[in-house]
C-alpha cells in the first residue's frame, strides 16, 4: 500500500488530495478553509489520520528561476508541524505553474464564477501537485 497525500498549502485555504492505494492516481479530498495556523495544523492532521497516507507531499512555491518563493518558509513550517503531529513523513515537490494549470483546467471545463472557482482551485492544485509527484515516481 503506497497511499500518498498531496497538499497545496495557503494561509487562507489548504487544498488536499490523496492517491489510490497503489499510489498511481491522485483524487481530490477537499479544501480546508481556515486562517489560524494552529487550527490549520489540527484540521489537516485529522484528515491525515483519517486517510492514513504513508507520506504527505507538499507543493513548494518556487520562483521561475528555481529559488524558493516568499511563502516557501510557511509551507516548510506547516509541513514540519504536521509531520510532528502525525508522525507521517513529509516531502516537497516544485509547484511552479500548478495554479496556472488548475485555472486552465477550470477554463476548459467552463467553470466560471469566482465563488465556484475559489471552492475548487486549491483542491485541484493539490491533485495536480500529487499527480505530478506520482508520475515522477513512476519514471524513476
């Protein structure tokens, strides 16, 4: 069993995805809408405990030149706290252009309206982050 969870961390919303039991396909779990850091950790830890992944993969924001973006430190801090709380190992993957890809997919699905998009964009980003990770693992 190679279940892996993918997280798109944001200070207001956290998108979450989880793989199938074989670690091949990323599936949406949902979005945690919370701004208070300790509460974010608690809520996401509950989801981790519910899904029991072997690993949690975080999208790490990077600039186009490859350097870490300004919010990368927040992602790392959240990942560290979540790992301490759950005991599940964490890993990072470059998330450059993930949100752009998510917006493009929503456009192709003709999902319009800012409220609808806001409800799914972070979850879709988490799915893309996790699927990218799973696809890279398949190649290795």
